[in-house]
C-alpha cells in the first residue's frame, strides 16, 4: 500500500464504500481516476483505498457535474482550487506581522 498519510489523507474506504459516501456510482469513480480527478491509494494487491480527502474531492466533482460542468472543466477547476490552496498555505497570512 502507498505510505499512509495522517488524518483525512489516509486511505480507509474501498470503492463500494467510497461510492456510497460520495453518492457516485463505482464505475464513475473509476472513470474519474482515469481522468486524473482523484488518485486513491492502492494496496499491494491493487485495491483502491479512498481517504476522507478523496471523498470530499469526489463530492466536489459531483457538485460541479450537477452544475453542468464537463469533466475537462472539472479537472481544470480542481487544479486551480488546489493551486490556490497551496499558494495560501505557502505564503504568510496578510497582516500577521
């Protein structure tokens, strides 16, 4: 299995449980993984293991899809949101000093 992360990044759920938690069909989860929208951890045997972070991301994918955004657009939106989060985490908060 890939090295487990701490807290919400640790792979805990199989695909069937993750699909139920996210309200998405298991086949859709496989499709989202193929398109790079989510990257679950894998056991040594290759079983997908979804984390709480993955479930949150899948819910965001479902939310965007329900708004009519296509998968390419969803991928771009998620990339931009990830970059925004990374940038906010890497820079000091304004007005702290």
